[in-house]
């Protein structure tokens, strides 16, 4: 009897644990989806390309980390965590590359609203270099 | 429906709405840079959708696709940004109705000496 009772209790504890992990993973998914929605709203409402880049980076870094953590939690395996580490590192390396290239192209082709810029330190440097 | 199912449904709906907004920006432009920024975000939202699907269906089979996408999504926007030229400049006129732009302009003017 006592063995059976212990077994039932163990199963119950495990069920509660799995449920909590599921809820945490679901909350992480919702956070990632919220960040993506925020990026979408920012892309639609911000006035120029350089401002839109600001909104774009949130789901690419924090949203991806949240969702991949949810995947690792859900799978419950260290191997999954080992697999998502290079994904996050790759994304952290490549996202600033794209942002740098797009920002440079946007500045050089003047695809931004001059009137929205508070201070333009690059223009100061360009002026000093050309004088 | 359990609370976990509700959370999954909320995440799916939010990602769908975000994809619609991002598609609007890709279609609307106005410049090629806006489209590239938006398509970068669309790729990352696809990655997030893959992650949500993995959690919902309890598997990790699409993780290699996530790895490949996060490694190569950047190449397209770098290639395009390299060849943007001054001819692609868009006279920004479609932000007249955007709320807050006038305030931002006034603030920018106030700080310029």
C-alpha cells in the first residue's frame, strides 16, 4: 500500500512540475510574440527608415531568446540548450551587421528626415574632414 | 481550454497580427531600406513562429531551420544595402499624418544651436 501511495504521489508531483514548465514556456512565447507585434506597430507608425530600424531589433534579439528558451524548457533536454546557444550567438553577431549596413546606406542616400535629427555628429566629422 | 492553450493561442494571434503589419510596411515602402528592414523582421517573425510551433507540438525537429535562418537572414539585407544608391532616395512626404512628428521636429529644432 505504502509503495503504491508513494508512486501516486511522485506522479502527482511530476504532473505539477510539467504544468508549471508549460505555463512558463507559454508566457515566454507570449513575450516574444508581443515584442514582434511591437516591432510591427513600430514599423508601421515610425516616420523614417532609421527610426524603423530601432523598432526592428527587438524581436530579432530578445524575442528570439525568449522563444528559444521556451523551446528548451519545453523539451527539457540540455542538448536543446546546447543547440540554441549557437543560434543566439549567430543572431547576436549578424543583427548588428545588417543594422550597420542599412544605417550606413540610409545615411549616405539621405533616406531619413533631416528635421527629426537632434544632433548629427557624423556630419560634424565629415565637415571637419573636408575642411 | 487550458491556460497553456490560451497562452499558445495568444502568441499565435499576436504573431499573425505582427506579420500583417510587417507585410504592410514591405508593400508600402517607401524606400528600399524600409522594405529590407521590414523583411528582416518578417524573417525573425517566421523564426518565432517556428519556435511557437515546436513548443505547441512538443518537438525540436525544426531547430536546424532556425539555425540556418538566423545565420543567413542577414545576407540579403547586407547585399541590398551595399547597392543602394542616391537614385533610390525617396522624398519623404507620406509622414505628414503621422502623430507626434510635428512635436519631434519642434523638439529637434529647439535643441539645435
